[in-house]
C-alpha cells in the first residue's frame, strides 16, 4: 500500500496507474484467494482528460510485467488514483475492471483480477490521509455465466484485505519510490504541499 500511496501523491491533478503483482491460490475447499504482494508503478500515457482517466504506457507495462516475472509473481490486478475525489469506482473504472477480468478468465469461470483506487488529496479525509479502496466486479451470478452488461448485471464488491509481514518489503518499496521520484522529478505537483 505504501508504494501505491506514494505514487498517488505524485500528482494532484492527474491520475496515476500501476499493476499489482502476486499469486492466485486455492484454499483446501477450492476457494480462490488472490494474494497481492507488491504494487508496481507503471508510467501513464496522456489521455483526453487526464483528471478522470488514465491509461498504461504499453512499453512501461511490458517492463513491469518482466520485473514481476523476475520476482516470481504474476499480475493479479491494477491500481490507479482518484487524486482529489473519493476512492469510489466510476463507470469507467468498472468497465476497465470488467474487461481485465474477462481477459484473465479461467476455464472454471474464475476471473482472478482485482482493482484498487488510492485517493491521496481527497479533501474529505483528515490531514493528508489517503483513502484506499479495493474492488472486484461481480457479474457471474446474475447472468448464469454469460457475459454481463455493465449497467445492468454488475456491481462493485469491496474485498477483504490483510497485510503481510514480508521483511523484504521495505527495500523493494524504497527502490520503487526512488524510481517514481525520478519519473516525476520537477513535474511533481505535490512538492509545494510538503
């Protein structure tokens, strides 16, 4: 969460984006568990309206996926920011999430892909405290396994989360934070807030 939070603080007016690296496991009862182990910042490309929409730079995404593979992880989700408004999924967010889920759909219908939204400058939060929301689009139950229509069949679901006691986390997080600082450098809009 630290890497997502720092990445989010890099821009007050434009959304940022990244991938979540981890593993998909099954419990003894067969229940799927998506374990997010690291956040991986991805450079964004400019869109028509960067304040409410963000897309990954394809070259940066390929580089990040290679880093994940080197760490023995796979992409299990994505994150982005709502810089100054609540971390509540928009229709664009739900559409993107549903598309990602369909891309990774397994034979048994499992769609192991989650999403996170970080809101670092939300004025409704006290003292620079970010809001973080994880979500998943539930579409299967109402459609009998057929593809869902977003506005009719889907709903955003909050996810249960737990923190990990990964001791290698600090070094990996600091490396990513340094990389983010290099990306934004003098462009960092939040510098005047500190």
